C-alpha cells in the first residue's frame, strides 16, 4: 500500500497545467496547489467512498 498522493494534472478552474505546491509547508503532502496561469489556489480532498458494492 502506498501513502503517496497523486499530483493534480491541471487546474480545475482554468484547465491549464502550470500548477505548483502552495502553502506554509509545500513539502507536507502538497495539500494546496497554486495555478501559475489563473493564480487560484485549490485543494484536492478525499471525501470517502459511496458504500456501493
């Protein structure tokens, strides 16, 4: 089992792929990302499973 998180491939707002880690500690799981094109900062969060088999 791996604990590494997948890196987002593009900005969910503008669709560009120039994104960088962002925040106070960018080495800590890269919880926040900054788009270099539209300058928005976003997070990718796991919400859970649907419970369906």
